[in-house]
C-alpha cells in the first residue's frame, strides 16, 4: 500500500491506500485504541479492483500527540475524514466504519452527503448508544486520575483482547499479543497520547449521532450493515434500526464480535463490493 501524510483539522494523519483505480474510493475508518491495521484483511480482499484509503486517526494508538487537544471531538474527527478525502484527491467515497469509526462515518455522511457514494457500517456506535452501554462507566470516569491507565492495563491482559476465549468480548480471533502491545504502547507509555485519548473519550456523547439521523435517512446512497449476532458491546437492535434508516438489510454473523472487519474480513469486503457496484459514478 502507498503511504502518505495528510494535513487535517486535527493534525497530520498517516494514510495508506491501495493503488486500484476506477469507481469510488473506499474510506475505511477504525475505532478507539486501534489504527488502520484493523482493515488489512478487508483491504487485501478488495485491493485488486477497489481503491481502499485507510487513515490512522488520533484515537489513542497514534505515535504522537495531536497539536491541539481541544479539537479531539467526534465532530472534528468526522470533519478530518473529509480532509483525508481531499488530501488523497477523492471527491466522493464509500464510507466504511467499525466501532467508533462507524460513528465518525455517520457524522461525516450527515455533514457532507454529496461526498458519500455509499455507506457500510460493520458493527458500531449508533443512535443514543454513543458510547455503548457497556462502556458508559469508563467514559463517565475517563477524566478521573488513573481510570484510563487502569483500563489500558486490563486491555493489555492477553485474555481480554489478544487471545480468543470467553474473556475476549471484542473479537473471536483475537488480535495477537504483538499487535495488541503495539497498539496500546503509545497510550500506556506517553502521557500526552493518553491525555488525547482521555480528551476524545470525554467528548463522546449521543447528541451528534441523534442529530445526524434525519440526514442519514435522506442519504439515498447504497448502504450495508454487517453485525456480529453475539456482539456484547453494540446492541444488535441498533443494527436493525440502522438498516431500516438506510434502506437495507443486516448481514448477521455468528462468528464475529465487535471487531467485525478483523473476525470476518471476507464478509465485510463482500458488502463493500456490493455497495461500490451500486454506487452512482
């Protein structure tokens, strides 16, 4: 994948992209404490004939703190997605999101519907569930001293995120110890990056997503919703609500949890291909 750095309203963002041409680009957006590697399997499946643009947003796994922490809000991060599209020369794109990234692409689509060729939501925050119910206590306590550091220590435990098993509520496959260690290292070792993470987390609330509902209902672009049937983080009922709002159906997966693109990149890639194929040039 080609790599570049795009200047955005939240600071410089590393962007990787595949080299396919023709048709709309696909902007793949990760969530909290992750980076674009979440999409490696999806991008690999799409790479022969779909241009995939993968930014590394400052959501806690970035290598450097942002220049201005006050802009770390969902609205500004959604705007930064449009800056990324400008930076890679893409007027319109299929927006693809998971986890917090799904919330951000909803906000970007509502703010700039003319830039949206299609929308694919693969397990994410939605409606009043921003943050999702299970994570609400963490968000409420994010600014309390030591709370985020303690949460990061829990996530670093191999059985919570790295390895598959009953304590891993986020991915059936597990991310593996090396990747989890690399993703968590910035927030665990750099107080400035950890402060960025706290600032964004504290800025999360349902207002922006609820305000975006009407615009999403009028979007009129092809859409897909892919969801883990056993997801404990994002309520399955939200998948049905999103599908009705966007005029599509839900693809339910029995072998995926919250991080659907990691557990089932093949199914997410198939959904993206369908949306790309239906998008108006």
